[in-house]
C-alpha cells in the first residue's frame, strides 16, 4: 500500500489535471467560432471542476491540502498555456485538436495514478473518473468529426 504522502501527492496531481482541463475547455469555448460547440466545451469544463472537487474531498479527508503544488502546477499549467497560445488565430478544427491533446494529458495523469497501489476508496474514485475522461476524449473526437462533416 502507498504511503500517505504518496497518496496525497497523487490526488493533488489529479486535482491539478482537472483544474487545467477546466481552464483548457473554457479557453476552447471562448475561442471556438462555431456557437453550437461552445456549450459542450463549457459542460466539459464543469465536469472537470466537479472531478477536482470530488478529489479535493478525498484529499482533505486524508489530511491533505488541495492547493497547487509547485511540482504539478508548473508542468500542467504550462501545457495548457501552450494549448491556449496555439489556439489563437486557429480555426475550429485546430482548436478541437488542441483540446483533444489536452485530454490526452489528462488520460496520462489518470493512467499514472492507476498504476499505483492506491487505497481502495481512492482507487474507486480514480477509476470512475478515468472512465469519464475516456468518455470526454471520445466526445472530443465526435465533436471534431461532426464539425468536419458540417464543413464539407
């Protein structure tokens, strides 16, 4: 079983991934030109916020503090800044591809967490949220495919 500090660090990393996902989806909603795509991105951002809140409750129940750690905040935040800067002046297809790339980062974070020997209650939440990230990733692909069809 993982040490308490390792569990807290893993939860904090996932919280950061969720916060960065929320910020990234909000950026996509702001930058997308197709008005019909704004609401799905805002819904995805809301889902990331909900996931971060759930993880924060787990973290606090274990004596942790859900604040940005120096180790995780810098790396993930820089990735979303890279995505945000690459959105500027791009078409909707490019914006959706960048958001999908952001979801790839979230998937990696959850996979890394699931490779660890997490306590059962934490593992249950992380596995459920991981399934949600997979669904979000699929939604991103479907939105992009639908946008391609409407452009052709």
